[in-house]
């Protein structure tokens, strides 16, 4: 099987735990603006049990409210998996708050550290664009830190058109 987008699933439990340990080792849990960091802080103690993980999967599947500093935003989460291997995730925010318009964008993605530099982020972003379009999000705003050369290349490879830089964030629009 080749990597593909899927709804969050309990099938990848063991691989998901290993990926979250990799993200934690990078310090993602300390990032105040990262939804993955928030999930690490909130859910990590419960992920180890099958029941706790199943509860988490139900919580992030479908459309959920991503609580932002300037209001909740409907968000869809997809996982990038290859068989039972969890490789990463991508989220689509259905609308933008002022802070998301300035800095966060419609789409956020994360590839587990041991799966980086293998084309997964580019493939994930390309795969989610038609889904974003079906959700009524077109064009999509994607941002990255000005120091994140890899993410900038991913966005540009997927057709991102640079709009501007705001503080340390580069802002791109992509037609879905």
C-alpha cells in the first residue's frame, strides 16, 4: 500500500505513539500555537491505552472546533498513513479568524521526524487540496516560518503564490 490520506483511525495506534514520542523529543509540546502541541499536552497521558486512543480518534475525526485565541474554527483533520504506519497529519481550517488570516492559514501539517525529507509533506498537501475545495475552502492560505525552507519548498511545489511576509511568517495562496 502507498501513503494516503485517511480519517484518523485506531489502526495506527502503535505507530502513532512512536510518532508522538518523536514530536515530543523535538519539543512540539512546548509550542503554544501548535494544535499538535496542544494535543500532546492534553491527550498524551491517555493515548497509551486502546480505550484512551479510541476516544482521541473519535474526538479529532470529522469536523471539530479548533479553539483559537480569537474564536473557534471548524477544522477537519486527516492522517497520512502507509498501512499501519502513521507518517503525519494535515488539518484544514474551514474559515479564518484574524490571527489565522495573518499568521496561521487554512492548512497546517506535520510529518513525523523519521519520515521527513521523503516527499510526504508535498504529497499530503497536494492530496488535501481537493478535500479543502469540497469543504468550500478555495483558495487556501498556507503559511510557514521564514526560516522553514523545507515547508516553503513544499508550499511552492504545490502551487503556492507568495503574497507577503508578516513578522516571521511567509503567506501563500493556493487554488484548490
